[in-house]
């Protein structure tokens, strides 16, 4: 027996012997033959239909050998010998032998299968022959990891179905009964054809039909198996299933190869398309760059200018803009062009394509040569611009120098002709005229100095003409204007000098009179101003002596008015003489005095004002004298009344203070006397009111001091208010002391002792003690306070009681309250509880009836409403808790 690709090639004996062995051991299922017949028939038709034919009965349709030969030609792709067309038996045997010989030529050694059995329609032999063909042409080519065809096909199924649940391919019979393996193979390669998630192992018939229908409709695999046969057969035929599964393998393997081939083609086309794109991009960039260079070269080669620095500078700025904005993108474009070219050539070389050759005139060398030509043109253009700029700058510098000197000269001469022609000196005073004359002399010196500048301007203009400056016309015109003006200035200067000398002689005569007027008018004017200020000066006097002094000084002033009148007439005559000279010579502005701003009109007006103010001052002084006499009367009236009221308030204050010290009689006597003083004070109030009226008149008269008394209305008001406050405070303190004495049961002697001790340590009579004074007072009263740490702690507790707000002082009321608590027997919560216990007959509770029986009605009801119910043992209905009530009275509970 011969082996090829791991499969036995002696199919005849093997097939028959295996059939006989399975039949003897009872393993041969009659359904297998049926399954094989159907599967093999379908397999044959899947190939015969390519030749436009088919078989219906496998044991009958191959008997003449014609379709058998046709089948072999289709599946092998080769041509068999020409068949015999006769219908005799030997013709059929000859055709079948030709088919068997072709099978044998493919390395298959048939045993026990002869042409006669096929011609006679032996089903088993026919099935064996078809199985042999299937193995050779459908299964033998299956190769997976150098395994046998069967093992390789099984491994292929296992790998493809491994990810799917409920699929475990171990053989070609039971593993395919439920149909999930077929569905998994289809879904693995074509997930769009089957929704595998909806399939169930419990529906094998549905699974098989689904797989067979989809394979037939979309994969061109005919139905070679019957779902009912597979389900109902305990062990389906292995050959039938292998035949059908091999169709899946070839169908999907072909699709995979087609996909691989398509990917290979796409990859090749993609590389080719990318290369073409780079070629097109290179051509486009090269054309664009060369066109830009062509457009730019004429501009760089141009040497035309308007012979002006501004024009050349504009061209230079345009060139700089070109280098800064326009060329950099082209540099990047050139670099990109070279990069793309190199990349393209590399890709062509790596993909075994011929090297790219750009179109004529667009090669890298062409672009490089054009770029070099551009750079040379740039260099030449820049050198020309710089040389032209330097030449024009030198010429422009000379023109600017001419302009600068001409501007400076024209600025200097601006207004000079008008100044020299001006008659301003006709309106000047002598000092101004002298100043103008000095100024003119300075101008003459300046004019001589400017002679060199005019000569320089003319020389520069001549040089510009020699160098053919583009604007020589305007330069020459300006130079001529400057020279003509210079001649006019010389003539006008001499003419003005003569006019100034004549005016100076006339004004000097007037100046002497002006100077004399100024010398006399200034002191007299100062006397007039001072006198006017004194006569209208506001004065404030407060005494008779002051007003009488002012009247005496005014009388002395009036005695000097005669001499002042003589000086006034002398000054006025000087002005009249000046007016006569100015009128005679018709001198403009001659009346203006350069030495003073004073005029005769000012002197006359001020002298008239003084003569009118003298009687007015007399009347003002007389009025003030009468006013001071009235103020003196008001001072005496206020002083007489204040000198009585002030001592009375002080006396009353001392008396009240003495009573407040607690050393005069009993508390009732002190209270009685304080109230008497209170009545007396209120009865004295009309005197205060009368004094207020006098004080109002004093204020209205603006009287601020009174030498007749030391009392002021403010001090009297304060004293009056302090007196009332002291009386009210002392009355309140005495009443509180009486209340304390009566409620605590202390004697008058104890109270006097407390007051005496407190007053002894109250040195300043402020009604309060410092902590140290309070401590000394307690010791003086026999209170024991240790000097150790415990004693300090005890004293601090006492201090917290008498000074709860921590003011730093102990007032007499707090002191008395503390000493009263220390000296008397006070009620406590325990005492009240003991009293209630007596009323309750020693019970821990008390009844409302007992309270109403023992206490007054209002107090009994007060207790009943506020006592809490008794909650202790042995209580009766209505029992009240008098213990909690008693402790609450003294603040010892939250009741």
C-alpha cells in the first residue's frame, strides 16, 4: 500500500475491507450508505454544474463513464483522452477505464475497484471510487502544520471554532450533530451571515438548516447532508461530513487568498499612487518656484531711480521686505522640493521602480542654477542700492546742511525788518528807550557776525549747483532771497539808529521831573495809605481806659493835617509842569512816570478820602465810648449777683456733704435735714434764673472778662447741678441705709460704726474705697484676714461680692450690705424648710389645705401655684414638695 501526504492511496481494498469489518462487528450503520450517496452526489454536482450538467443517481449516471471523465476534467483542470461515444458495454468500460487510468496517474492505486463494477452500477464500488476522488482532489491538498489531510482538516476546524461556546470539535461525526460547529465556521469567516448569539445547542435541526441554507445561498456550497439524517443517526458518516467540511475549507481558503491578493494589489497601487502624487507635487512646486524666480529677476536687475534719497530708500525698504517676507517662503519651498525629490527617488528605489526624471527644465540642477542666478541678482541689486544710498546721502547731507543754515538764518531774520521799521520807541519812556538803544547796538553786532553765515549759505548753494543737485532751482531761489534781505537789513539798521538818538534827547528832559515826583509822592502816599487805614481800622476795646487812649491819639493826628496840605500842593505842581512839557512836544506816553505807579489823581483822591474820614472817625470813637460805659455797668451788675450766689452754693454743698458722712444724728434725722436742704435749693432757683438773664445780656454785649468777680456763669451752673445731684444721691443712700437697717435688724450704733470706719479710710471723701483701703477698713472692724495665701484667697472672694463688676472700687452701699450680712442672722433655705416641716407635722410633703389653714390666703395660694408635686415615697394625692420650693426661693435649684 502506497502513502501520499499521509493518506492511503490503495482505496479499493481498504474501502471494501473496512466496510466488511464494520459490518461483522455490528458497527456499520445502514444510514451511512444513504448519507454517502447523498453527500457524494451533491459534491459531484457542485463541480459538474460548472460544465453545465449534473447527476441524479450516482450509481446510474456514471455507468457510461462520460460524466465521470467530465467530473475529473473539471476538478483537475486537465483534459482527458477523448471518450468513446458508443453505447455498447465495451464503450462504457473503455470510458470508465480512461477515468480510472487518469486517477491512477495522479498517484492513486485503486484496489478491487474495476471498470466492470462501475458499469454494472455497483453502489459500494461507485461510492468507493468517488470517495477516492474526493480524497485526492478535495482533501489531499489540505495541509496544516505537516499533519495528514484528515488531521489537518480536523485541526483547522478546532482552531476556527475554539472561541465559540458549546462547540468542541474532536471528530467528523458526533462533533457536528448539533450544527453549532457548522455555524461557528461560517460566523468565524462571515459574521455578517449568522447571528451566532441567538443559536442554541438545544435546537440542532434549526442550527443545521441555518448553516446549510447560508452555505448554499452565500458560499455556493450545495446541501450535501440531510439534517434529519444527522440528528437521527447515532453516529453520522465520517466521510460524508469530511466531504462537506472540506468544501467549507476550500470556500474560506479561497476567500482568504483572494483577500491576500487584493491587499497585495492595493499595497502596490498605494505605493504607486503616492509616488505619482510626489511626482505631481514636485512638478507643481518646481513650476511655481521657477515662475516666481522668472518674475522676480527683472525687478532685481532694474537700476532705475529718481535720483532722490527717498526713492532709493524706498527701493531698499522694498528689497528688505522681499528678503524678510517674500523670499523665506520660497526658501522653504525649495527645501521642500529637494526633500520631496529625494524622498521620491528613495521610495522608487525601495519599490523596485525606475528613477524619476522630471520634465525638461525642471530638474534639480535646473532649479539650483535658477536659484543661484537669483542669489547673484540679489547680491548685485543690494550692492547697487547701498552704493546709490551712500552717494545720495552725501548729496542729501549737503542739501540738509544748506537747509539747516538757511532755516537758522531765516529764523534769525524773521521779524527783523518789521522790528527795524517799527516806531515803538515813540511810545517808550526814557529807560525803555535806553534799553531799546542798547538792544539796537547788540543787534548791530549780531548783524555783523551773521555776515559769515550768509557767505557760507551762498558757497553751499554754489556747490550744489556744481554737483547737479536735483532741486537746484529751489536752492538758488532761496539763496537769492537771503542775499536781497541781507542788503535791506543793513540800510534799515542805520536809519533806526538815528531815530533812537533824537528820541533819547527829548525824554531825558521829562525824566528829571518824573524822578522828583516819585521821590516826593512815595512817602506822602505811604502816609496817606497809613492814615486811611488808621481812620477806618476796626478796633476792639474792652475797657474805658482803652477807648480814652484812642480818642487822645486821634486828637494828636488832627494837629498834623496843616503840614500835610502843603506837601500835597507841591507834589501836584510837579505833575502839572510835566503835563505842560509833554503837550508842547507832543510826546506819546510822556505823562507815564517810569519811577512810580502813583499819579496826581491818586494823590488827590486819597487826600480827599482822608479829609472825609476824620469826622467819621470822631463819631465812631464817641459811639464806642458810650458802649464801654454800658458794658461797665453790666459787669458790676453780674458781679454783685454772682458774688452772692456762688458762696451760697458752696455753703450748701459743704452742708450736704457733712450730712452724707453720716455723723450727725440718726438716719431719720439725716433724711429729714437732706429734704429740708432740697426744698431750700429749689426755693433758691429764681436767683439762678435772674443771674442767667444778666449773663445773656453780657454775652450779647460781647463781654468776655469781668474783673469784679471770679465766678462765671458756667462754674455756677456746674455747682448748681452738682448740688442737686449730691442732695438726691445722699437722700437715696440714707433711704437705702434705713431699709437695710430695718430689714437686717442692725442697730444705729452699728450703722454709725460702719459709717465712721468707712469715712476714716475714705481720705478724699469720694464715697468709695480702693481694695487696699477696703481691706484696712475690714481689719479695723475686727474682721480677721490672714496674711498668708489662704487669707488672700478669702479676701478675693469678699472683693468679688462687694465689687462684682470688677470696677476696682467698693462703694458704701456694697460695704454696708456686706457688713450687714456678716453681722446679722439671715434666713436660709434650711430655715424655711424647717418651718414648712413644722406646718406639715414632720411629713416630707405638705397638703394645700394645710397651707390655706396656716398661711394668709394670698401667700397660701402663691405657694400652691408654685410648689411642684411631691414625687417621693408615701405620697398622697395633691401632696406638694415644699423642700424643692424652698431651695428654689434661694436660687439653689432650677425651679
